[in-house]
């Protein structure tokens, strides 16, 4: 909810973190996910762990239903993949 004194680049994400901070977190998360996807093809890298780490880096600072739901689904998929492997 935007108040009268809220600056335009502050959207409530991260409780007052400037947009540049949230962009940096998103870029780190995306990099981890991309490296994790490469890790699925290259056995040296722990692909699923890096993907979960990237999703967690994105989801935890959000601290909302969307973030926790995406993280929960990702954890369930990785766990199911490990069990079925």
C-alpha cells in the first residue's frame, strides 16, 4: 500500500529497499538458477541445489505468499526427483 510520503522507486518489496537492491537480488537469483540448469547437464555442478538456492534467494526477501509458494513447489519437485532417481 503506497502512502503519501512513499517514494516512487519504493514498492514495499523488502521494506524500503531501493529498486536497485531488489534488482541485484533478482539478478543473483537468476544467475544461480541458470548455473543450476547448466549443472543438470554437467555432472560436476550440483544443479538442483543451485536452482533451489536461486529460488530461495528470490523468495525469502519477498516474504509473501507467491515467494513461499514457488519455493515450496520447487522443494517438492526437487525432493520428488531425488526420490524417483
